[in-house]
C-alpha cells in the first residue's frame, strides 16, 4: 500500500522519495554536483533552516547518476552527526549489554562512520589483526566486499558541526582519520596489521625464511588499489570557523565550498506553486492551483524587507498550512 505524502513537508527535511516534488533548487543542485565532480572533498554550508539536508536527500543524491563524467557505479554512505552527551558517554564507559537504542544514541562520530560502512560486520580481526577499526579501513573493506568493481563511494557527512561538541581528542582523531581517507594514505596501523598477518599465516622455506602468504598477498593487492571516494560535508555557516581545528590534517578543507542561500522570488514561486499542481494520487491533498495574485501575497508576507529573499523553512510552514486548508475544504464539499 502506497503511503500518501504531504506536498510540503514543513520543518522536516525532504527525503529521497520526495524528489518529484522538490522544486526551486536546480541551480544549487547543479553547482554542488559540479564541485563534487571536480574534487574529492566539498563543503556545503548555510545558516540553519536553509534546507541543506533537503538539498542533499531530494536534490544532489538523485542527480549524481546524471553527472556526465561519472561513468562508474557509485555507492552512497550517509552519516548524520549528533550532539555529544556527557551522560550517555559515561553510560557507554560503565554499562555492558546496551540495548540497540542505547547503543545507537551513544555512538561517537568514528563509530557512526564505521557502522554506516559496515553495519554489524565491523570486525577485521580475522583478516588483519588491528587494535581498533578506522575510517580508512572500514571504507576499504566495504569496497573490497562489494561485488561491483570499480566503485566510487560517496560519503555524506551531514550536521558536521556536531562533531565539534565531542572531546578534543575525539575530534582530532576523527580529523586524522578523515585526512587519511581523503589523501589516500594507508594508515600505519594497517600496514603493521598486515605484517603481523604475514608472520602468522606465512610458511617457511627449507632454511627457515618466511615465504609470502598467497592469501595475504591477495589482500594486500586489494588494499593497495586506489580508493575512489568523494566526501560531502554539510554544516551550518556560523560554525565554519571550527574547521580550522582540522587543517593540520586537511589543509585543503575550504578550497571547494558552496553556500546555500535562501530563495529568490522565482525560486520561491516554484517551491510554492509546482508541488500544488502535481497529480493528487500520491498526496494527502488533491491537485490545486495558486493564482499569481495569491503567490505575490504569500511572497510579500514571507519576503525579507532588506534582502528581498525568502526563508525556505518559513515557506514550507505556510504552504503546509495552505495544504491543510485545501484538505479541510475538500472534506466539507464531500459532506454536502
């Protein structure tokens, strides 16, 4: 059974299934996709409420397959960062046998990244003896495990400003590992783990010298293959200065960035009128139209008097209210 949707999601972000009624952001979608094509690290930023998550979910991700230069398959790994909670961190240290919900709530950024790559299968001990998993290794293992080769991995790091609510040592560790991923550097711990595996699995010749293990040699060949990864970081503009803390590991951090602004008048009119005109079978409301006079009135009400631009979140709230009025009107008509 198909779930009916609102034409206007209000304050929640659009999701990937709502691409067909996400309007007004064509220029921004094209610009960010072009930046992703040019470099392996892109920063998308804006003030709160401009619709970064909606742009990613319903705009950028569905459009990636249309990029002309992307002639290989790609796999998307989306990570949404959450705020650090000292009490949950304490529980993490003290409690055993956490429930799934508890465990999800108290994952730190590195855990979230690794779980997004590997799910529950996040152990490499049977392959490479490692003291702990890493961003680079989890991305590489995901690539090795995929049946499709070559494969591009697109990492979406949303609400990235929440990283900086964590203790300084965790922020620095994440930055170091993200730098390894971006710069294609095989971590020293991985190389040491492979050496240990070579010793454990290696046979010896007649004189007692170690012989290369075919299994480890095959694994090493896969690990040495380039990791084709794109990283899109999304965060609030007022938190951009935090990125200075990552520059020791990612000096290129701000070279490829895009600011998402509020709607101009034409964009706002599209975001208001075009969802209303879509066929009503998929939506909670019937198809309806909004006259130019009403559009102008809505725009005038929402428009910032200085910039003459329109806040997307406020627009969604007003449009959601209009849709509810349409639904109520239809109910009254049917009763009579």
